[in-house]
């Protein structure tokens, strides 16, 4: 029998009507927020113009660059976030309007508003993630800041092999827990719920009481094997790959820095000898 689960999703549905009608309808409660949104839209439009010009110049080569897809994703998530924000504000205005008209006596369904807010949060998360990657790419000239990108570049082949192996193990345990506990444990009621449960188990933040109650013998056995093969073996293998390649990249950075210092010292000694020769000749 499935257990009932409750979720608390806080959503701000308060829409003020003390400022301009358009701004209040869109949920802007301060001038500073309006300025920030305006600057954000300007940057998004400027990014679109840059990408269009780059596409016209490169044409087919534009789709062969990985960063082009990241830029397009940032643009799509940004405009989708703007549309979702307007949708959420419209839904909040409808709910608050119905609440005022009925003085709180009518039934208000907040499920759609919570769903829109979740979509808006996901879009903001994607934007922050890809913008952070773009920022690291812009700072690639700094050797210290480029350690992460260079480490991933060196460990690319190893990470691809590791991802293939980890995906097989992950899908195997996903099918195992779903087929075994789908009718007994709420966290395994669907494939998505089971995947979320496995991710919590990787972080060691999962309560095994429901699994043990559902299968007193097989439950602890499955959980123990998962911890051994995934947490102890796979995660440590991933950390070892990153650590080994990070040492290689750090050694290359120190070597480049040492070569630059040697070149500077040689240049300084050459200048000093030249000035000394000029002094004795005069």
C-alpha cells in the first residue's frame, strides 16, 4: 500500500495595486525590481543580436561549436522564463481577484500556480547554470580559473567511459527498485520517483525504513549492494579520475608559469648587459 506524502510549496501570490497599473499587474512591487528586469531584458536582446550576427558570419560552422548551443539555451530559457513569469502573475492575479470577490468563501485551487512556479524555478536554475559556464569560458585567459575546464578537457575520454558504465549501473538499480517495490513503497511508485530516491541514496540522505518494512530480507541486501557498488566504487572512481587529471593540469600550469618567469629573467639580464655595455663604451 502506498504511503501518502505532503508537499509544502510557498508561493507569493500577493499582487499590489498601489503603483502603475501595468507594473502592478506584472507583480513589480518596487522601482529597483523594474530596473533589474529592464537591464536583464536589454542584456537578453543584446545577446540575441550577437548570436544572429555570429550565425550570419559563420553560417553552417555555427552549429559545430558547443558554446553556440549554450548561448541558444540561455536565450530560450530567458524568454521562456519571462513568459512563465507573466503566466504566474496572471494566475496569481486571478486567484487574488476571486478571493476578494468572494471574501475568502470560494474554493481556490492553487495546484496550477504551484506548477507554474516550479517551471519558473527550473528555468531560472538552467539560466544560472549555463550563464556560470559562459562566465568560466570568458575567464579562460586566467590560468587559475581555467583549471576546471582544462581538467575536464584532459579527462574527457575517461569521463565518457565512466558515464557509460555509471548509466548502466544506475539503470540496473532503477529497474531493480522499481520492479521490486513499486507496489509497496511510495518513493518507488514511478520511474521518476525511483530515480529521485536513488539520487537521495547516493547522497546518503534516504530513510531505509520503508524498504526494510517492504522486504525485510531483500531490502537491506539491495541497499547494501547499492552503497558498495555506487557510492564506494563508482563515486570514488569519479573522484580519482578528476584528481589525477587535476594534478596533471596543475603541473602544466606551474611549468608554464616557470617558463614565463625564466623568459622574463633572461630578458631582464639581456637588458642589464646591454645597459652595462653602453655605460662602459661611453
